[in-house]
C-alpha cells in the first residue's frame, strides 16, 4: 500500500512557511506493519496499519 501526504511546516509563530509532498509505503511483515517515507528515508512500525499511518504521518509533521 502506498499513499502521498501533503505536509505544511509552520514557523514558531504558526505561520506556514513551506509545503512538501511525502510518499509513504506500508507493508505487513510478520506481526507488524512497517512504513517507510521515500523522501526522508525514515521508517516506523506498529501492530496495525492504522497505527502505522498515524506514526508515519508524524515523521513529516502535521498532514493536511
């Protein structure tokens, strides 16, 4: 499974200063789901796909 997420970064005053598009791929490995962000090279794992999607979204900031 793969999804694209648009992430908006805000400065310390809460003003948006840039937006990036991140691609996440998910796959089940044994008892866990693994998620990888192609652009950042980060990964995480969780027990369910829904938890994995929440965790990988946190890798890039608040998804919009």
